[in-house]
C-alpha cells in the first residue's frame, strides 16, 4: 500500500522516495526514468510488461504533465493488460483500491 504522496515524494510502507518509482507486487524500483523524460513509451515499461500484471496504473505527475504514448496504451491493451492513467495523487489512491484484489503495478511520476 502507498501511504502518502505529495509533489516530489511518495511514502510506501513507511519509506519515503524522492524519485519516480514503479511499485510491483513484491518490490519497488526507485530508479525509474523514461528515455524521453515526460513521455512514457513501451521501452520505459518493459519490466512492467514482463511482470504480467492485470492492471498498470500510471501516475502522470501532480499536474498530469507526463504523456503516455498511444502506442504504449494500445500495446498494453493488446496484451490484455488494463491501463489506468491519472495524475499521481489519484493514481496512488486507485492503486490502493485495486491492490488487494488484482495484480497491479504502479508507475508513478512524482513531479510535474
């Protein structure tokens, strides 16, 4: 479960991170960054796809400025993976809602 989020930081299971993160069912990748910064491409989430989640929740930043490429959305849908794209505050709440009933991975941009 994600405890809290505010611009530039997120607290997960009592530990605070100040970098963009991917939250997997069994671990956290605290060194996640995209090749094009504020653009999310398929290559940026290869490990997420390999984890075979039911749902991927994308947090696009406080103001929702990170863009998810259409090809990325289409690729996940083609694989049968549901994708939810929201500003990070709403994304972490949605992740917490789903995490007890589905295999969910969250990719969370913490600024912008």
